[in-house]
C-alpha cells in the first residue's frame, strides 16, 4: 500500500473513532495505509497530538489463489490480544476499542524507529539470536498460561476459522499439489485440527513480531484458536529456516536462532511431556516448509528455483521419515545443503558442536 496520508478511506471508520471517543467530532485525522499483510486493511491514524492504529479484516485475502475467510476472526484477534495483555502486557500493543460487527478495532500505534519489524531486520542481515530466544520465551509463557483452561477453550472454539486460514491453505492445498505426500499431509492436518491443548496465535511469523525496547511484541492474531501449540512453534521456526536460504552471510545465526527459539520455548512446557510436543513440531515443520512453496501463501522472497527445489526435496524427505526433534530437522536441513545436490547454502552453517547442533 502507499504510505501517503489522506482523509478516512471510509466514513464508517471515522464514525468508529468518534463513537468510541478516540477522536472528537470534526477533528482532523490523517489516515495512512500500512502494510497490513494479505488478510486485513491497516491504517495509522494521526490525530492532533496523538496517533493510533486501526485494523479491519478482509473477507477475501490478497493472494493469487482463491482464499476467503470469515471477518469474525477480527473479534478473536481482539480477544487473543486481550488475553495476552493480561499475562504479558509488554508483548502486545495497548488495546483501545473494538467493533465486532464491523470487524475492526483500534490499538496503540508503535513507531517503527522504536519497534522495528523482526522480518525486516532478518532480511537486512540484522540477526540477533537473543531476539529469537525472547520470542520463544514469550510464546511458551502464553501457551503455558492458557493450557488446560476450559473457558478459553470454549471462547476460542474457532475450528472453522482455523481451517479456513491455516489447515486448508497450508496443509490441504499442499496435499493437493503433492499427491505422493497427500496422505501424510492430510494426516498431519487431521492431527493438528484434533489437538486442543492451549491457545494458539496461529501466525507467529517475523512479519508479525516487533522488536521492542521491552522485548518482542506480537501482532496479527487473526487465526487464534484453542488447539495444538506445536503449530505456533513450527510456524515460526519455519520462517527462520527459509530465511537462512536468502540472507547472505547470516545462515549460522539464523540456524542458531531457530535452536534458541525452540529451546526457550520448550523450557516453558509443563502441560504435556516436552518430547510429545517437540515430536509434533518436528513432524509438522516440513509440512509448513513445503506449504510456503506450494501452498496458497508462498513466501515472496523465495524467488530462486534452486531454493524452492531444495525446500521441496528436504521437506519431502522429512515428511516420509520424520525427525523426532527440532534439532533433527535442523540437522537434516544443514546436511542437505552441504550435499552434492545442495543449494550451496551450507557455507557457514555446517560446523557442528558435539551435541550435533550447528556451532
């Protein structure tokens, strides 16, 4: 979207601000569209002496494939952020107002100079392992706070939303694109859909994480669902692996970041055996890797055919012979990149410690 400021793009948006006393009637407001991703409109609203952010869900997502989703997800995002603010108030923006019927809400605007987007940092080569570890800690703490909560399970019984936003476009669409792996991918889809242990964010991606002065700030919880916490862990590690293919000279740090995120997360796990959660994560991770190449929402930065082939090759092998741990997935990734048919991405990530992990 263009970053240029203008008057409200929709009179109902201005009405929303005045109805919730976020703006006075007749007060000048400048609306600047922001990069809201594929699923929502997002604006920075500048009022005299203050700024805020307004988000509205889209009925049809901005992707090449036909992908529709209910706008009711906006209400669940608001509810997830409200939950998170009770347990980790520094890890979400301050909430201001919500209109569930219109599918929009307002929250604090966090300026980019103090809250850079983690994805932008990573793609620019600014890779701090401590940031990934902090993301793992926050995510694990929020899952732990929600585990076994029957009230939350009832509030976030959003199976239809999660199917439309995650199960179908990622796992089932990828199964349709890979008939030889279809049974495996459908089985993972069924297992994920049927596991209900904690409150899942559903889109823990570096593009939805700000690196704030007090730690990571999580955004865009439109996929919130009471289900399998392994999905969130696998979803985020997936992005670190994919970026290790395209960020020059920072592959070692990205692999260490993936390890650190998993390790800090797993330290929070007390609601089930850690090995059980890690096994589900390790088997789901290659499915999500493949989905970001051949599902409905391929990552935009993986433009080299060699990289896409590498992802397909490694992910397919791991789907057929799953690793038991996240470290096992990462080791397979490194080994494949160093092999004779690898992409040449092994430079700098092949040195291993005695534990079998990248140094």
